[in-house]
C-alpha cells in the first residue's frame, strides 16, 4: 500500500520573502570601498530581531567525529562514531570532522589563493558574474537579485562533477571564465573538489550506518554527484552589529563541508540561541542540508546557521556543497518509512529544488517545507491540465 506524504505546516514567518525582481540598481558591493564606509547602505541593514548585536555569542561545543575511528575497523570504535553522528544529526545536524585524511597543505593553499581573485578589481571579478537564475559564478553580495537584507560578502561558486568525463570541469571553468593566467588556480580547486568528494562519500556512509541502512546506500546514491564549491569572502564592516555576512538559513543542498580560516564568524542556532562555531585547525565543519533531510525522511535535521562579520580583518571560508546527480530521485530508503514514520516529503529531483531557490524563493529556515508545498501544487496543476 502506498504511503501518503505528510507535509508539516511551515511556521509562519513574516520576514520570509520570495525572490524579488526589483534589485537596488544603485547599490554596488565594491568591498575595497565599503570596508571603510561608516554609513552602511540601508540595503545591508538587517531587521532588529535578526541583527547580531554588540554582544559576542557563546561558543558551541560542536560534536567531534573522528574519521580515523570510523575507518579503523574496530567494531566498538565504529559503533561509537555512528552513535555520535546520529545524536548530532537528530538534534541539530551539525558536527566537526577530524582525522579526515585531507592534505593540510591543500587546505591552506585553498584559503590563501582566494586572495588572487577577491583582491582583483570589481570589473575583472565580474567576468565571472553570476546570472539571474544560475547558482554558479561571482556574486557581489546579491545586489542583482535582492533589494533588502543583503549579505556583507562576495562569493565565487563553480560546479564540480564526479562523473569521469567531467574530471577537469573546475580547471576548464577557471580558464574559460578568467583566462589562462588562472589555470593553476583551476587545477588547485579541482584537486580540492576531488578531496572533498572522497570525504563526502565517506561521510554519507557514516550517516547511512547511523540511520541503520546499508552502509553503501547513500554513497552509491551520490557516486556521480553534481556538486558546488563556493569561495566565501567576508570583508570588514565598520558597523558589523548592523549587518550579516550570511543571513539565517538552512542549506538546500545535501551536505556542506566547510573549511574556515582562523577568523571567527560562523554561528549555529542551537537550543534557541545563536552559538559561535570558532575555527578548529585542520577540522571541517559539516552540516546536514534540506536534501539529505528529505532523504532521511526528516530524521536528520537541516541545520540553521548564519555568518557574522567584524570591523578589523577579512574572513574566508570554502564550502563544498554535496548535491545529487540531476537524474537521481530524492526519496528515503524503505527502512526509514513505516506506519510510525510516514513519508514527510514528496519525491523530487535536485534540479527542481535548485530552481526553486534560484528563481522563486530566498533560502531560509523553511525552504524544504515551502518547496514541498510548491511542488505538490505544481504537480496538481499539471495533472488537471493534462
């Protein structure tokens, strides 16, 4: 017998807003200029209830997952690691990964070499300008997309594919978009993506075991993933208590594997308060995204987080967003659906959720619930028109 999808009603949120088609054309986020500006443009001011305020958030003791213990083959160590990740993901979807095996020199190079791009003149950076509706390219804040609550940051996002025929897709992007002089940067971030892909697939095995499904279930699902690497640059702000580097949201993707530099700024919402996630050398911050929450039938929580800025030095981070191949259907394994745990979300493919967040909805804490409602409404509409 088919099991009905049970979609919870989204929590009312009067600040939620769909994509605005009236961006503030006069606003330009040129960080070398704005970093010295004491009068923050109103487009970058956040509502009082969302502003970080003048007080530092308490530090969050993030659960630490030791990948060496998971790889050890010791049944006790493996079981304990699975238990830790299961508890973290059911509570808040947020944990640190240590002993991950990624070359520390690759990590330091990845952060250091970001400056070669972000310190360029705005006119050159805009050679990679992200177009409306696309998820890759350069975003100068989101001045071309929204007209309020703009984030105090710049980003460069580019596609990674785990398919064999796309093994040079990152390098090709840098050469085609920025020129031959950036070929070495493309090679660096191709290596970085390859390392993140290997780690991400291993983490999905750990998550699968935590959920009690076959160890290879999720790693096989993501074997030919079509993911994104994003370079985040948060310049100083003279009044950091008035704005945000990134607003409160849950990632619509599957997993986020984040490498921070030594500057604090990441915060996670746990136990009804914002807590600081201070950088841990050679550790990755990992959080569950909406797509994996759907895959787990809501058992693992998509994590609400944000980024704050400071008035002294830039903050840099690198985020690898694991995403399924475009043809994969996002549906939980049968073991996670029964009479006690009815199916929460309709089946979908990742491009549909991606389109929703790029063209119809500004990602926040209720993205998945609103997407599920939107998807079912569209399916009903198409059925009636057929």
